[in-house]
C-alpha cells in the first residue's frame, strides 16, 4: 500500500464501539504511520474487536480458550453473540484460539460463556485436546466411507435401501460441520459459504440427486477440514514461540540453590543456567561464560560467546557453560515476550490484498445467491425452460461459486510468512507491511550503526620524529582515562591491547568542542581536534599536509605538550560492517533499483563509506528534515521506498518512508515498538532475506487470488453451457482450495 497516497489506504484494524443502546459504529484505528482513511467494517481474519472508546482502568477482562474458531465466519458470529449492554470490548484471536472480553462487573463469566457457546465455537478448559480437529477428521471419514458405500450400492449392487441409508448417513454426519454454521449465519441474516452449500445439498435432495447431495456435503466438509488443518499448522508454528522458555528455574541465594517457577522470579535476583539449558529470563552474566545459541530470537546459526557483564536473553540456550545471571526483566517483559506479543498483534494488520478479498466475498456471496435464484426463475417462468434442468444448474452455480479458495488464500499466506520470518529473526507488524516489503523499489540506509558498527576504532597511530609508541600511548591513554567520550573508550582499548596501562594525571580539564588537557609527570599535555591545535599555533603546514591528505572516513585526535609541540596523532574511524558490501549486493539482486546512504555525518566520510560498500548514492551532513526531503525525493522517483535505521534517531525518515526497518531489535525494545519491520540482529544480510520473503509472499497471494477467481469463471461458463455438474463443481471447488492452501503453506519456510 502506498502510504503517501492517502486516498488509497485502508486502516489495518477496525474497532466497533458499543453504546448503551447497542448500536454499532465503525471506527478505524491509525497505524503509527498512517492517517485513518477509507476503511472496512468486514470481519478480521485474526482479531476483531468491539471496543469502547472509554474503558476505565481495572475494568474486568475475561479470556476464554475456544475450539472451532478457524475463519472469519466464526469470529463474526462471536462478535454478534456478544453485542450486549455491559460488554465493552471483544478480541477474538484466531492464532491463539482465544476470545478476550472486557466487560462491566455485573456481567458474569457464565453469561459470556453461554453467549459464545450459542455459536458453533465452544469454550474449553486449558487442558483441551491436543488435536482439536480429531472429531472433524472422524466425521469427514465417516461421511466419506458412507458416500463410497452408497455409490457402490447404487451402481454395483443396485441396492436401493442401502444406497439411501448410506447417502443419508454421509449427508447427516458431514453436515454436522456445515449445517449448524449455516443456521447461525441465517439467524444473523448473513449469507456465507455454509449457507450456499446447505441450500445446494437440500436442493439436490429435493430433485432426488442423493449421490450428488452427499458428494457436495462430504467434499465441502473435507474442504472445511483442510482449511482448519492449515490454520492449525500456522497456529502451531506460532505456539512454538511460547515453548521457548522453561517453566521453572534455579534461584541462587548465597550457598542456597532453589527451584521456583519462572513467573515468581523478580528483577535483580540471581538465576543459575547450566550447560545445555534454556535461559528463562533476560539478564546480565555475573559469573561464568558460555557459547549462547540465540537462533530462537535472531535466526543466527552460529552461537555467540558471552562472559561476565554480557547480556543474555530468555529463550536462548547456554550451550557449553554454566552461568549465573542477574535478572533484568520479569517473565512478561523479556525480549522474547515482546517478540511473541508482536507476532500475535501482527496478525491483526491485514494486507490490502486481504482487505480486497474480504470486501469481494462480502458482495460476491449474496450476489451469487441471487444469481442462482434468477438462473432458475427466469428460464423456467419467463422463457418456459425445463424446471428440473434449470434447478439443477442453479445448484451447480451455488457450489462452483462458493468462494472457499478465495477467502482462505490470503490469510494463510500472510500468517505463514509472518510466522516463518519471526522464527528467523525478522519481525513484521502485520500483512500490510509484509505486502509493502514485496513492493519496495528503493532503500535508504542510515550510515552509523547500520552500514558501520556505530563504535569508533583506532585505525592508526602517527608519531612524529624521535617519538616512542609506548610512551605516546601512555600519555594519550592517561589523559583519555578521565574522559567519557566514545573516542576515549576506543583509545583505551587500543592501548590495553598493546599492553600499555594509563597513569594518574592531575589538573584534568575538559574543553568542550576542542579536547582535553591534564598534567602527567610535571608536563601539561593536551589531546584534541585540529581546532585545539590551531588555537595554540602548533598546526604547521607539514602537519596539515600529513593529516589532510587522507581520504579515509576518519577523525583525528592530536596529542602534544601544551603550547609547545605536537607529539603525534591517533586516527579513529567507525568500522564498516564486514558483511555490508555483500549485503548491499544481495539487496540489489533481490530486485531493489537503488540503494542510498543518508547520514548526519560528514559528507566526505559518507561518500567514502558509500564507495567502499558499492551503494548507488550517498548524502552526508543531513539534519532530520534533510533526510525527510531525501526520502520524499526517492518516493517521487521510485514510489515505494524503505528507510533502514536504528528505530529512534531515524524515526522521522522511517515514518515518512513507505516502510521503516529497524536493525538490532535484540538490543532495543524501542526498535520493536517504532518500526514496521525489525531485524533482531545487526546482520545486514537479513534485509535481502526479508525483501525476498515479501516479494515471494506477494507472488503467492497474487497467484492464489488469480487462480481462485479464474477457476470460478471457467466453471461458471461451463455451468451455463451445460457441461459442468454438481460433481465437477464440488471437486473443482475443493481442489482449488487444496491447491491455494498448499501453496500458501510453502511460505512457512524462508528461502535465504
């Protein structure tokens, strides 16, 4: 969706407000980047809410675990059943199989439960069966076996009684998965797929086409089962995220080690994680070291070595060492909890393709029902056609026009892709952004922290004549040991690697914008930028020539004796990520036309970095408003543009872009909250993987929608020319549904 074309956008989530007279008004929520606009009051595939605009803190919320909630029809039925005074909000989550109801205190849990149970959806306890589709499978099998017996009895043995009984069993058993839904839909004055199939089956019985009536019921029940199984597979993939942490852990208190539930652990308590165990909570290592497998959060295949002082995250695995961890987040606030929450919430933001399908089906189904009636009435009562022939054709029309494949094609594709990417460390806030990812034509990247590591490193040391490197490093490290500047940390690390330790200094002075000064062994030294040197009249032409001749993306710290002489200088720079060049090459191969670097850093440095990583263009010395202007320019040129940054400093540019992508979500909760797409690691190679997944998802959705519609058109034509029959119609419908479901489930596997 083009965010910059507000006329074409649609709000991703719809909330309905319930007032005291229970009249419903649709209100469209804003995404963090879009204005509300032309919306839809259609049912939500993943979550739909009836929401009061003023819900007071402390208002009771009751969550029900449910069975048989596998498509929009059930979600719509639940919302309709709970339209009552005192119910403030309803959230039906397809992936979690839950219904959360916010209500006034005078509304009992039993009343809410009975309302939900009045639909085909049933409230169950948490210890519900592991496979909720078991009873459906049994019913479909019984219906299928009875159908086969009936066909054999009809054609091979010509036993009329066995034939009728078998077809009756097939229709009644298979119909338990269809008829109740149809009855509920009619009570709501709604026409859905179940109503179409029910009328088709009844019509077949009326004209004594029992075998075809039984076939319609069995194959549609099979189609419904396949839909439920596909949703369950996607649901199981998400539910695996909840199993990434153990239920209990060991608390260390002095010499005592005690096992308690993870939910009971508090911040600052010490937990012990042994080799091979899953880390249950976020925290910092206070003793021990281990290689940590972070694949559950980041998709990284290579473990990361961590020791005292390093941060570890819930859901990751301590592979080969025992570590004691000081807890920094309780169980509901861990990084993994943020990821799970985002994956669950991402299901609610529907892609434009999904919105199109919902709107199409809403108009299409009643239209087909009316067309089927006219198909019988007009030829028979106006044109004098054969009643049996045209009644039969109207039944075929009802069956072939059923939009099963069309309705299920998009949500399964979206859920499969979102879940798969989440397991590989790429979090996307909904189908609307996943689809946009497949449309992106250009990418703008922030330099610092994205292309570069964001941390300065010593690139080299230049010492003037008669200088000693050890003595020089001792002077500068002693001065910098009192500074908090990022350059100071880089210099101290460099000196430490050279086995040079700083010494105590006196008269330390920080001069903002220039540098620092201090006294060491009776001499007053300085370490600062060129302006500091020039102010002391120590910047000779020779020094200028040596320092100014470098084109490397670097900064210079000059060291010398105050007002006396220059001893040398240190060159520092922000190192380019090792995989940056290859990643940008892969981004272009993924179908991106232009890659641009935008930075607030020096333009010369930005250009140098751009050359080194083979970006198409680069702009430096940019203020936030300048980055916005560049993004607008790229949008005019390419229409769909992504901005990649750290999720905070680049927020304005990321908001303006068609898509905002934040890097390093494993270290920043802010990045997860602010961006449309979050890469859990600082690995640039995740970007082309995400782009390819977006494009692949878009292709699958387009194929599924096109295939479903084309199948309908072909068989509708065949119906009116007298070639198609009920058998062909239901087989075509079931076959189309199976094909689009299997095609969508391919997206559960990410291709790198």
